[in-house]
């Protein structure tokens, strides 16, 4: 009976966690989803503490207090711009926790453990260590601490292959090793950390949301294997849930980029070199890109007046947010403008590209913070057919997700990526800090269109001016 009740309690915790996942489907629901997920994991923690004796409660309590305090401090200090880097760091923290627990269990029981447990511990160690280093690289790129563009070493693919082979060979030979301090495991961990860093460092630009989703899946997978080695059903189930959701999200991000996972993570060196040459031939340098024809004669004040006139005369307005909106912290002004236009009788919609920002759902989170009406948020596939009958498209801090070069220019990092068809609108206003390329480094021909109005400068200040004029 006790065993049955344990299974039922574990099942209840997993069902509550799945219910939290379901709530993440909407911005408003996500707030409650965080509370629901926290409640589920708190219950899981209580069950683990009740079922297993604690040899030194003081250490556990001290670690829990210090960890909670540090987590609370970081969460309160991080702003919305830093959220993607923090998410990457959290994936890395999950990875390092998994490989440390796996290491301790292997060092304590190696050679005496069941084959399934020992194999799972080795896999958990490898995936956890690789997830840790890969997440640190991703976090550094997202936080602008290291070079954001892809870094490809000479013979990068061969280095990865040799590293992976060394990991497999070492893992096989140390199965059934004696107990005690496992120096061979240190080497395995170092090799796995090296593999994760080599794997992540050549990902950059518009592909970063795919990497973040993938690391989410691997962190969950490492936790699940860690659960097997310590024989904890809840950790196995919760880790598997995270791995499954991360895998689905990775698939969604690949679809949004019109990429395949092997093509992203295992690019052909020859193909890459060819793409680089094509990009150099097809894309002029930034200094050679001419300004839009009307921008040569229009002052910033005149351009702002054209935008206000266009908004007033428009019937349908589509607003396209991007990472620049996050940098300017202009989400509140954007939502205020949308509400003002609705009061004026306009049909207003937000067009959200799946990979806008630096992580999946970044724009949804930003706009939810500003209390946007969720019904106004439209996905790319739903809004794209409407651009041809849209009177005014307002681009706020976005570049790559509205870049027609993805459609018309081959050999660029975004070639083939589905974009928001803002260039099909009757009139377009771009509120960006400058006219330089976006995260991918690809020039945007939208900026040179005759129907495009460029309002360069801080988007928050620009929106404030527009709101003042609109009244």
C-alpha cells in the first residue's frame, strides 16, 4: 500500500508540473504557470526529504538558504534584456548539478553498481558537463561578453569528432571501475566540457534561439539520467518532461528558421565557405549602402511627421517588435501607442516572429510585462497573409525578422528563413537605433524601399514623441 501511495504521489506531482507547462501557452497564463511549477517542485522536494534520511541536515538547510537567497537576488537584479543570458546560465546550472551528482554516485559506487545505473551515471555526467560549458558560451554570447558571431576553428568538425570519440572510448573503458576518487572521471568531465564549448561556440547570429532550446532539452536529459543513477522517480520524470518540452521547442525554432538541426549544428565547411563568398558578392559593405531616396531630403522631424500622418490615415496597423525594443526598454511605450491607436478606431495587431529577440518567446514576455492584450499578439503564419492589405507597418527594434534578403539573397546566415513580410505593407516605419545590420550581420534592403520611413535613434524617446503628437 505504501508503494502504491508513493507512486500516486509522484504521479500527482508530475501531473501538476504538466499542468504548469500547459499554462505557459499564453503570457497571462505563464505567470500562474510559474507559480504552479514552483509548487510542484516544492512538493517533489518535500517528498524526497521525507523518504530519504538526511545524514547532516545543517548542510542541506544552509545550502538551501544560500541557494535560495542567491537565486532571489539574481532574479530581482536581472532586467528583461538580460533574461536570455540568465536562461542560458540556468541551463548550465542544471547541467553542472546533474554531472556533479552523477560523479559523486559513480565515485562512491563504481564497480558495484548495476550496469544500467552506472551507464546512466556516465551519460548524465557527459551530457551535464557538455550542457554546462555550452550554456556558459551561449550566456556569454547573449550577454555580449564574448564574440557573438560564429567562431569556427581550423578543422572544427574534426576537433568535435575526435573529442566525441575520446569521450566514448573513455566512458566504455571505465565502466565497472573501482570505487574511490575517480580521476578518470575528471578526464571524462574535462573532455565533455571541451565538447560543449566547441559545439556552442560556432553557433551565433539568428540561430541562437535554436541553441537555447536545445540546451534546455539537454539539461532535462542530464537530470533524467541523474535520476536513474540515484533511483529517484521524480527526478527522472521531471527531467524527462523538461527534455521533451525542450526538444519540441527546438523543433519549433528550427521550423521557424527553415533549418534542419544537423545543418545548424553540423555545417559543412565547404558549404560554409561557399556561402561566405556568395554573401560577400551579394551584399555591399555597410558604408556603401545608400540611404532611402526620400531620406536624402527629409529631416528627422519631417520623417516623424510622415509617420504620424501615416498612422492617422491608416485603417490597419501592424507593430513588429524586436530585440532593439528590449534594449531601449520601450515595450511600455509600444503598448501605449497601440492602445492610443485603438482609441482612434484603428485595427492594431502585433506580429511576433518565433525567433525575435535572443530566445524563444522573448517578445511575448516583454509585451506581457507591459500588460498587452494577448488577443493582439499574432504569430508569423497568421499575420503574414495580411501584410498586403496593411496600411502601416511599424518596426520597433527589429531587423533580421523583417529582412527581405532572407528571401532574395542566397548564402547569408538568414537565407531561407521565413520572415515577417513587412515590406508588403503600403507604408513602413522603422524605429531603430541605427541602420546597421541586425544580429546576423546581413544588410536589410527594406531600409532602402521608397515606402520606408526611417526614424533612427532611441526607440523609447521616438515613441514618446509620437505619442505626444498623437495626443
